[in-house]
C-alpha cells in the first residue's frame, strides 16, 4: 500500500440522520417523534425552526442519490425513523413508511452505493415517550421488535447495521441537561436512560443474530480528554470526563461493567445494576462506529455539575461555528485509544465534519468553504495515520451529506458538504464536496498531493 493511500476496499461515504433531513415527519401514516414534539414547543429551538420540511429528503431522495453518485460516494449512512415504521412505537407496522426506506435502499444499490443503516438516531416515537421512553425497562423489547421489522425487510440488501447513534448525547442532552429531546433535567433519570439504551442495543443484537446474515455494531461519539495540567485535581477531573463520555457506553459492551468513576460522578443517583443486564449488553458486535469532532482540554471546576470538570479554550486554535476546536491529531489518538482499550475490532469513522459559515445561497453555482476543505484534509490524514499504526479502520463517513437541522440549533449551523438553500431546496455541492470526490476517486492519494 502506498503511504498516501488507504487499504483496498476502504469504504468512502457520507452520513445523515432521519429527523435532520427527511422532513414530512407525519406523512403517509407516520407517528410523531419526541423531536417533532420538542421543536414545536416554543423556546426550545433556535429561531423556532422545525423539521417539518428540513431538506425535504423524504420527497427529494432521488435527487440526493444522484448527487451521491456524481460525487462518487461508495456508501451512505442514514437512520430510520422508528415512528415512520411503527407509529405507536410498537404493534401496527406502517408499510408506507417501510416502503420509503425500501425504495431508498434499492436506489442506492442501483447506483453502486452501499447503505449503512442506523436504527436509532435520537427520534424516539412520542407514543413510547408517553410510556416512559428510555426510562421504561420494557423499551429493550420494544426496540428489538422494531429492529426485527427492519431486519426482515432489508437485511441482505443492507449488510451493515448500527443499533444506536451516540447514546451519550441521548442521555446527557435529553435526560440530564434538557437541551435535547425529550428535554428532561434529572440526575436520577440519566443513568437509567443510559442503561436502558445499552440493554436495547444488546436486545437488538440478539434479534439480529436470530435473523440477520451480515454485520451489526454500535456507534459512539468519542472526545479525547487531555488534562489541562499535572495538578492532581485536573488529572482526576480528566479521568471522570473520559469515563463519563467515552467509556460509559463501551466498557459495558466489551467488559460487562461500567467505569468505576460513574459512582463518583452520580453518587446516590447511580443504581446497583443486576448482573443479568450485563449479559444482555455484552453481546459480541461486528464493528464499532466512531464519531469524532473535537477534543477537550479538561480542568477541575467545582461548580461544573456533575463532573466537576470543564473544557479549557485553547489560544491560537481554530474553532468551528459550534465552538469545537479543530484538532485532527485527536482523531488518530481516538482510533488508537479504541484499539488499545478494546482490541482491534473493525472500526468505521461514522461521523466527522465541521460547521463553518456558508452563505444562505450559492453564488454563481459555487460555495467556497476552504476551512471545511482543510478540516477534511487534516482529519482524513489523521485516519490514514491511525491505519499506518495498525488500527483496522475500514471506512469514513463525512458528516454531513447535506446542510440540515442541527437539532436545537435549528438551521443556524451548516455541516454539509452539499449546500442547501432552505428557501428553495436547491442543492449545490460545495468545494469540500468536490475535494472529497477527488479523495474518493484516488482512494486517498490526492491527500499527499495537497500537502506536498
């Protein structure tokens, strides 16, 4: 293998999430999700933005697949809206919703694009939230039943499945701090939601082993923690932050227990979990998806609840529109860290991207985004460095294919490599998309040319 290239068969793609791009959330018999409720609650989302239209991908999917083909994408990672398939979360199957994903998968395959399907990307059916949502232990069965519907319909055409996307965000944003749906703020609820997410993951893997014939994994977001100093308080704060964000959802899957720091973080709110739960959670997976955006330089802060830790802004560093430091070496370290801690499991970088200012409309059919091009170049180089050091990375999914609804930030932050004019739904591939197309066509060789 040339030093500038990636392994033969390396999978190049891009990613989206259902509620962020599809629009038409109640179309054709679909039920509302917790995000549909959240965005329609005044004051919770910037500028009152909703996902009612979003990128209109539900109706414009053919156009979007054509764009993927023109860019040379080999894979498309997308999520399924649970409430499109089961409007009440359980029971009756809405075949019109199922048919949407059926047609999408067929179109991808016809265009030489491999579908990577995520079963849950944060949009829980509202009907299940009414029954306790992720706080109800029955949700592991509900999720497995939903997953089985999808497996029976699409497995074979879909050969790579992910159960959950970023369970840390679901719990931290949705149950601890309230910034994301369903908007709870409760220290006692957060551990329960986390545990039930992992139980649901395990139950879905079990269901796949009974009916599926290919691969299933889990997607987590990892943010490497660098201590701000050698002060013992900073060292301890960094260990708590790493356990809370990075190890809370991996140690149970690979080792059958939570990090010891979780008791320190949550105190009396941390339950004593039954051992049989870990037998369910610790189902063998075929791959791990890693979402990486930034790092955190961590110091002790007695007022930062519940970790007593906070991130320190770095001088002379570039920050994205979301306030995240651009730090590509952290991606190499993240991939090496996973191998060091959990073994050489096959890895996919399932999300990696940046929000920088882009104009609402494209000028003369072009969107220049040099900072995003640089971000892609540097982070793809970081992936290559990890591979050179023996990490089994098998693919990279740029976040995101399209500018979209950035959750509670509305449409104020643009992550797409394809620009979307939200007034007209006009799509315009940005310079970053054209750069990424060259990377794909050369299997990474263009990276060496661009840095020489």
